[in-house]
């Protein structure tokens, strides 16, 4: 049963990343910052879906860094507001502790006893971050059946299932676990005090993140990296986080754009895109042959956008 609390609440919890590269108690600042921003977005989005504008949450970092792994102590601060519109749960406000349990779980040692997944993170792990193909509600039992792309069905708590179907929730969860794609970071433990409420390992990562992990863990002897100038036609522009689609005239592929100057011009609307536009770029291709099954993995990255070439305007056939 989901606990509801009609008062302000504060709840502490910890994220603990662990692995060989963290044993000295240090972590690359970019990885830490992006994961903390993601967990903040995750809890704010979940709170908004559950409570509408009746309550707001903020997340604070507490000075509790420990050596041996990389532990971050966080404080979820929830305050009540007045109105409520378009909310998932009518009535009393879902408090901070209940919010954490719904998102992350309650006890890592009691998973799967009833066959019903009760937290968003457990659903994310089970479905590997995949968006359900369809959703079937059973309001009488308070559960939802999520149908995967392969036809398999997963029975979940109705509230957790409703949250999981939101693109923003799944995207934020992916950001929280993304440090596990780095070589030497193996697990993420989520705790509330001394109680372990969930754990994510590299085996839980979606396929796309597994490919990133494979590239990061492969030695240079097994990887071929090549940078060259190329002309690429834009097939799919992505103005948020994610890959763009390109064609080099022979094949279509997806690539990350890491040119911050180009991204800033997009954000400030200095440049726009039209059908048929071409980019002259520095394209870096990383190709890896996996030692386990000899399969190929290829990653494309646009390191520099040299020139943006607009498609010529078509002349009118009749004046």
C-alpha cells in the first residue's frame, strides 16, 4: 500500500557508486554532476506526476563522502503548495519517503516475492529501459500489465507503472545509472540509512548503454579509431540529448555531436535546419571487435562541425 502524507517531509538517502576506479574516493566531476542532475530531475518529475502542483521537492547534497566507494548523501526536501490539477493520485499528498520507495524500491533483499514490481527502478531493470508497447490496467487489483516489444508481459504496481511510461522518467533513470558505462565503475547501490533499497549492476544496463560500456572497456589493441573530414546529410536532427541521424551517401547511421560550439549556436537559434542540409565535419569512428563473440560494435562521433551547407532552394517550374 502506498503511504500518503499530508504534511511537509524530509527524507535522506544515499547513492553509492562502486568499482576499482573509485577505491581512492574520487570520481570524475562531469560524471558526478550529470548523475546528480539526473536524480534531481527524476524525483521532481515523479513528484509532479504524483502530486501535481500540491507539493514541490528539492534535492540537496550532504557532505558525507566516504572512501572505498563513492557515496553521495542526499536530502529530499518536500513542501506543500495549494492547488492540485492533473495529478496521478487524488487526495493526500505522496510524501517524500513514499516517493523514494515508489521510484527506487523498499528493500533490496525482498525483490520479486509477489511477482509484482513495485518500483520504477525495478521495472526499468526488468525492461532494460524499453518503452512498453502497450499498457493494460487492472484497477480492481491495483496493478498494470506492461507488454514489451517482444510480447512478454510484466505485472507492476499501477502507480509505478504509470510513472515508468513517462519518457522523462525513463530518461532521467538512464542518466542516474550512466556512470556504470565507465570502465572501473561496476555497481550503484541505493540506500536509506543502513538499509539497501536497490542495486544496479552493469548487467542491468540497456543494450545502448552496454555498447557504450563495451567500447570503454575494450583495450586499444582491440579497437580501431579513425578521424576524417566528411560530408554528411542530416537525416534526423535531435535538438535535445541524443543521437542525430546522418547519411554519407552509402549508408545511414546515428552519431553523437560533441562540438559544444555548434550546440551553443543551436541553443541560441543562430542556425536552423531544413530538409536536405549537409554538414562538413570531423567524423570519428571507433570500431571494436568483441573478444567474447567476435561481433563488431561501431560508434560514430561528430567532434567538429566545420561548415553547415543549406540545401539549394528548388526553382519554380512556372513563373
